[in-house]
C-alpha cells in the first residue's frame, strides 16, 4: 500500500510537470507569450480547484479504490489530449481535463494513510509518499522528458507525451488490481494482521466485502462503537464544527494558498527561465531544473521524520509542527534573496534553489500531519477543502508570475516568491493542530 501511495504521487508530478518542459516548444510552435502560458496553467488549476472538494467528499463515501482509479484514468486522458491538441484553444481543454483528474488525488492519499498507516509513524510515511515521491516525480519529468526524450533521444514533444501516457495506464491497471480500501478488505491480509488495525485505521466504509463478515465485526465491538465507525452525514458534521476549529482551518487554508503560490515557480517556470535567460538546451535544462525538486524530495523525508521526532521528544504536538514549518519557510525566504546575487550564473543559482526548496518543503509534511490530526472522520473532506481553497494560489500564481516575467523580468518573480515565503512562515504561528474539526465522540 505504501508503494502504491508513493507510485501515485510520483506519477502525478511526473505528468503534471511535463507541461513546464514543453513550454519552449509551445513558444516556438504557436508563439505564445508568458501571459498566455500562465493562463493555460490556470486552466489546469481552475478545474482542479473546482472539483477537488466535491470529489474529496465522494472519496469519504465511495472509497479510495473506486475514486482514485477513476481519477488516474481521467488525468491520463487529459495528458493524452495535450498531444492531440492542434491549437492553444484545444490545449486549454486538455489542461482542464488533466486538472479534473488530478484534483482529489492527495485527498485520496490522505484517506489511504489514515486507513493503512499507524499514527505513530504516519507523518513520516506521508512525507515520503506525498512530498519525496512527488518531488522525485517532478524531477524525473525534467530529466526523462527534457534531458532524455527531448534532448538525448530527439523525440518530438507529442511522441514523448504519449510515452508518459502509456506508463500512466500501466500503473492505473496495477493500482486497480492491488489496492483495497482497508486491511480487512485485502486478501493478502490475514485475520491476525487485520486485528492489528483498530477502528481509526478502518475509518469510513471498511467492512464491506471484507474477509470478516459484518456479524463478526459487530461481535468484536459494542453497537455504540460500531455506529461510531459508520459514515456520519456531511451536513451533521458541518453543524458540529466549533468557531475556533473554523478559524484554525482558515489559517491552514491561508498558509496552503501562500505555499502553493510560491511552489508554482518550480512546477511551471524554471525550465522556461533557463531556456530564455541562460539559453540552456533541453539536455542541460532538464538537469538543472530538477535540482530544486531533488531538494524538495529530501525535505519530504526530513520534514516528516523531524515532525514525528519532535513530537515524540517534546510531547508538544502543536509547536513541534508549527515551529518546524515556520522555520523552514523563513529560511527559504532568506536563502532565495541570497541566491539572487548569483542570478547571472544558472548553475550556482540552481544549486541555491536546491537549498531553498529543501527548507521550504519541510512544511508540506507538516501540512499533511495537521490535516490528519484535525480531520478525524472528515480527513479526505478536510484535505480536499484545504487544497480546493488553496487553489486560489494555484490559479493566481501562473498569471501573476507570467505577467511579472513578461513586463518586469524574472528577478521580480523571485522576489515575489521570497515575500510569499515570509507571509507563509507568519501564518504557521497561528495554526494549532490540536484543535479537531469535529468532536469524534
């Protein structure tokens, strides 16, 4: 299950970051401006934002197995539509379709973690699956698509996209065959292993079709305990949210918006920046574009492990999470401003971006941990809502950075990212992961 979670995250970023690699080809083929490229990125972001929350709610009711299989198929179709497009208008629909397919994927992975990963090491495993595997996927997009397929092998960009689509369909088939919503449903889990997973692991709809009948499960728990493990109507859950928990959620939303805004420079613009300003060809461009993402990949493991270590060592969950996240974002802002001293040297500059991404992505593991801390029975819904609202940054960033790069130069873009990091660090000081969204009792 952990391997499938990592594979899903890796594939998502492999496919998502492919668009950044082909931007120089789109400029050559259709003479698109950076503002127009930003609008195409926003098409992806808009559809992802609009569908994320409703599909996250659907995941809590229908289960990860069905929902994530469907999402994988839809995003592979959207990626294939990129290669079919013969005009910028058609490419807009391809971006939107891919955004729908990738909208609620991490909400599904958050739900998977709640059902399959022990709470004591959950943040570490979530950090590796979501952050490390995801950043490695983005890094591989730059290396495989840019350096290898377009650079070394000389394929045209449409053929290279089809290669990526084929790999995605193979993984989708493997996921559909292997994954199950909970340990009790999986044929590879015996009765003794299933007994190790308590009610918190089998949240949602765990007992349908499982190896143990509903009668056996009922016999192991009282009727009251059994009812508590059944899905609660979503309207009832909303009415049970307290004002302080709502404020906490809003602050979590704000930091995610800011973090997403800053992250767009790495997901959408670094390859074009190196191609346009420093005239790097695909082979070198792919290598140096991947350096920041490698830093983010290491941060996924380091941030999750640091969260779990600090919580175990101090016993203070709130400040272990908030302190680590605020420190990382603050350091990222300082290092990015220092990096601008070497703006004219792409190699040194990208090495600095490696360190910026490393410290800046500590907080992503923290974000996942906070969602599972406060989410309870609403984990997938809370995660989807957080990411849906954070889609504001996802939508605004491509247009903002495209405009700044077009009219004020790339230095203005990097300064804007540093300011965003500072604001994100400040927001973490208000977030309290010990306040649950709803009373689980």
